């Protein structure tokens, strides 16, 4: 069924559009999140420490941040469809380099390339949501697209780890490339043409400075930073910590992502629906304090059973990822439609910067005697994450919706 969007853009099927954006986000997210549970493989193959491993994570996010800032100058001068297809093709190229990487340095460069395209891609996805989906359904659409993280956890990560176990970690990235190619074709047929807001005569540098310094947007910028820091200071190190400190077998690590992703697949949609019904601020006020409980327990966890770990990590994934849904739905609605492309590019860039900072901070705090020895100081990273969440709790009230 066709429909008319916020900007009066013809959309053949809103459901199909959300699905396509979700699968684009799925492959993009999988390429990023698969790095974390593969941490043990990288540390053993390249003989690197937690700090050097954190550079593999942060190289992607810092690259995405820089590309996002540059992209903010120009993103609204291009049709959203053309921009999305170009960026997705570049992301596929970067992931291909990951699949053929044979050294730490080569992989580091490949992650930088993937981040340069993937970081801007995410902002274009959510800009399309803001352009096409009306406010009353935007929380639900955001929840559905963010559910891509859940699918990546349930299907992508366990499958990717099994592929790595039998064929090597390079093949995990090769699988993502093979999956992404037909999606690129579908984008050409099913993404709507969304004409640019910005004319070629408008000075892109002036526009970027205006968006970056606009008083009403500052709270959104700060909020996304602290929401991400509130999770990413600990998230990259969950899998190796569970292996080395808690005593979980490498073969059982995929179950953490399977059950966590399975539950969040449903919870993310419910959180999106509830956010639309009772208010996005209220849902955020509930989820942020709840998220501090599993963060504290997990980062102080000693040896325990697999069942206890699965319960804890599943709750962690539900509430920590759940915070993003009302926050991002609010942020998406906090900009004027004419600013949305540049605004969301800045938001995505800051999100990537915060992810890189979180991984770098966590990697700097953690100490280990050897590439396979237990981690120390994980609880300190947890305390920092809880502090970042408290700051986000204060900032959410400053975000005001306009569209």
C-alpha cells in the first residue's frame, strides 16, 4: 500500500521501507559488533593486549566520527537514496578488506575504511525515518530498525563465531559481504527518492557551523554522547571478560548474544510502542536507573554458572540497548525537517566518537598480564558507565521535540 510521508514523499510501502532500512542497519551493525566477541581471536592471532584490541574497535568509530563531520557539510545536498546506496557500497568495500586482512595493521586500516562509510550510513538511515515516518509512528519504526542489533546478536554473532571457529575469523567478514550485495540491489528498487533540502548555492561550512552551534540542538548532542558512554565503556570487553574471569567456555560465548538478542528483538519493539504511548521521557527515566543494576553486577562478577551469566547479560542487553530507543526517537524529532540530514549526521558522528572514547577508556582501564590472562579493573569501567548514565538522565529533560 502506498502512503504519503512527512515531506509528502511517495512511499510504496512503509512496512517494506522500514524492513529494508532494518536489514541495511543489520549488516552495518553486525560488521561492528562482531569485532567484540572476536576479541579473543584477534588477541591470540596478533598477540595484542586489551588496549591494542580497543584500537581495533575505536579505529572504526573515530573514522566514522571524522567522516560524519565531513559528511555533515554536504549530506543535505544529495538525494537520500543516492547517498545511502553510495555509502553502503563503500561499507561493503571496507568489509571486503577486513575479510582479506592478514595482519593487525591491515585490519586496522580496513576498520578505518569501514567506519568512514558505515558511520554516515547510519545517519542517513535515521534521516530517512525522520523524513518519511510521522511522529506518532516514529518510535515504533526506530525500535524496529534498532531491533537489527537484536537480530545481529541472535543470528549474526553466533553464526559469525561458528564460522570463525571452523574457517577463521576472516570468513566472518566474507559472510557479511555476501549478505550485503543483494541488499544493495534491493536499495536501488525500494528506497524512495527524497530530494535534497540544501541548494548548491548554500555555503555548507556555514550551515554546518550553524547546526553544530544551534542552542536547541546542544542538549541532543550531549545526550547521545553520554548514552553511548554509559554502555560502551564496558560492552567491548564482555566476551573476553566472561571467558577469562568468569570461566565461560569459548564455545558458550555465542549463547550470550543469542539469548540477549532474542529477548531484545521483542523488547525493543515493545519499548518503542510504549515510548509512543506514555512518552519517551518517561520510558528513559525508567530504563536508565534499571541499566545501572546489571552494569554493576556484571563488572564485579566472579566465577559463576552459565545460566547465571545468560540471565545477567540478557537483562543487561535489554535495558542498556532499550535506553537508546526513546533517546534516539526524541533526538530524531528535535530538529527542523530542513536540518535533519546534517543534524543526524552530526548525531551519528558524535555517537561514533563516544563509542570510540568508551572503548579507549575501557581499554586503558583494563589490565592483563598476557593476551590470555584475566582482566583487572573491569569494575572501575562499570562505575564510570553508571556515572555517564546519571548524567544522561539529567540531560534528557533538556531535549525538546519540534517535528
